[in-house]
C-alpha cells in the first residue's frame, strides 16, 4: 500500500458522522507509527501526510469535518518518536508540535480566485470545503489562518461593484460562521499585518487599513447584511448572519 493510500485509510473514517474519539486516536497513532517507520525520510513523509489531510478536507463538507479538525488538534499535541525514543524532527521543525510545512501547503491551495465566473461547480465546492476546514482550525486555535480570513472577506466585500459573487460571499460567510469571533477580536485589537498583505482594495482602496480594525469589520458586516438580500436562499450566508457581527 502506498503512503497516500495508508493516509487515506486512516483519515477517511474521520469524515463519517458516526466517527468517535477512538477513531481520532487511532488515526493519530497511525500517523505516529508511519513517522517512526519513515524516520530516514521525514520531509517526504510529512509532505504526503499533510497533503492527504487537505485532500480529504477538500472532499468533505464543513459540517462533517469536525473529527478531522479534532485529529489535527490531537496530532499537534502529540510527540512522534523514533525506535530509540528520541523525538522526531524534520529539517522544518518538530513532529508534530510545529506541524512543519502545514501552513505552506495551505497557502499553495489558497491560490485561487473566488470571484472567477468560469470556475466549475467542483472547484467552488473544493474552495468551500477548504475554507471551512481552515476556519475551524483557526477557531480551535490549532493553526492561525486568520490572514486567509481577511483575504476572503476582502475578496467578497471590497470590490467596487459590491458583493462580487455568490462564491466569494459564501467563503467569507464560512469564515464568519466558524471563526467570526476570532476575526472580530482581531478587529477590536486593531491587529495589523506586515508589508501590504492586509491592504484594502476596490471602493475601500483609499482607506489606511493594513489589517484588521473596527471600521473594516463594520464595513464587512454591512456588506454581508446587504448580501443577504441578494442571496436570500443561500443557507451559508444566512447562518453567518446569525452570528454576532
């Protein structure tokens, strides 16, 4: 069985609504066993391991990702050791506490245009599932992907023409639904981002925003409320509006 197939064998049961905490623990143990067996080639091992996690997440609706999020959270709290009991480390960091390269892979996958009108239904579903996964990991304080949340909100709500597309608004709504409290807190704390990562655009391009702030959060909240009228039947958007904005 290939490495990818082994990872899928461990992870796919986590997408079953009936998966238990024992299923999560078994998957974590399987990853630890695999790391021990691959101690001489850890860099390749963790690349395939994390890539498979994201593959499964992108195939799974956010409502069924809970155990997969539990798995990553538990994995992060686990120390992988070799046959001699020494902690395993790749050249990028410790397993699993630093989740080395996990964020890099997520960034590569985020390289899409949610406003692209030519995107296929399969691509849109992929983006939605990935967004839900990253937002839930952020809400659980497993990995901080709040910067991606800002990008999603910017794509959806800062274009000159208002709400740019149903897909862009859906992705922003997923962030509000799962990690809205985190984004709102960052806005209350006026957290800036380095360089030009968090600058505004479109009709807000002249604002001095360089990340999260109260004015920007209020603008996003107003835009989301306006989108409710445009996309009345969208459950993702409606559920986001039930959160405190």
